[in-house]
C-alpha cells in the first residue's frame, strides 16, 4: 500500500502538468513553462534521493530507504521529460542544433551530461542488476552526487536574472553533501587511536 502511495505521489506532478495543458494553465509560453516545470521536479527528486540517508541518520527514518530507487527513477523520468520538451517542442527534432547547443552553451553541456549520467543509474536500478554488479553497484550510484551538482549548475547558468530559486536548490544540496562529508570525517576522527600515554595524562 505504501509503495502505491509513493508511486502515485511521484506521478502526481506529471498528471498535474497534463491537467494544466488541457486547462490552458501553462501561460503565454507553454514550452518554457513545461521546460521549467520538469526541470524543477527533476532537481526536487534528486535532492529527495540525497535527503533519504541523512533523514535516516538524524531522525531514524528507515522506511523511506525502501523507496529510494523508485524516487531516483522519477528523477530520471522528469529529467527525460525536461530534455524531450526541449528537443521535441523547442527544437522540433533539430539534432544538429541540439549538438551545437550542447557544445557551445555551458548550461546545456552540464545539463546533458547530467542526463547521460542518469541513464546507467536508471538502467541498473533493478534488484537483478544490484545482485549482478555487487559492490560495483554502490560505486556506480554514487554518481548521483555529481549529477545533482551538475543539475544545480545547469539551473544557475540558465537563469539570467533572479537567482533566488536556483540558489535555494544549491543551498539544500550543499547541506546534504556537507553533512555527509562532516559525518564521514567525524567518524574517521572517532576511530583514530589515542597516542600512547594520552589516557594516562588525561586521568592524571
């Protein structure tokens, strides 16, 4: 039942987008609205994936760990919608122009790179692939950190005026990654053996 709730929650932004399309709710520039909307939800799902482990550490929430792969697949789903909106509705399948944009525009370069890196993560998100790859699966899926950074950079470089929204995403990402670094560092510090005689001096 919970699986169905998470699945429905992940799909609801897409269903809402369809409703906006049929109800003329996308504004004067629907292509731009769809592009921005799908890009936003890509970042939100990426950050949600990255928030699950810190939530377990800090709050003891174990249940969300079961749905992390599904949430990651939704990030790929909305990222693909984001890219396809640009390719189909904006460029009208003009592949040479797409290639030129990727090579010449930094925000397109990092955005397309992020999508390419998401592809192997989506393909290997099944239990069968987890068993087949073993320890390599975890190493491969650490690419999500780089993907999230590239996604935020894509948004920052795309926006020309009001940077508030991309900076909010950047701040959340900085906290999520920074907390991981701090926890890893503090854990290593706790394992460092005390120097000989330190305990005796402290007791004295």
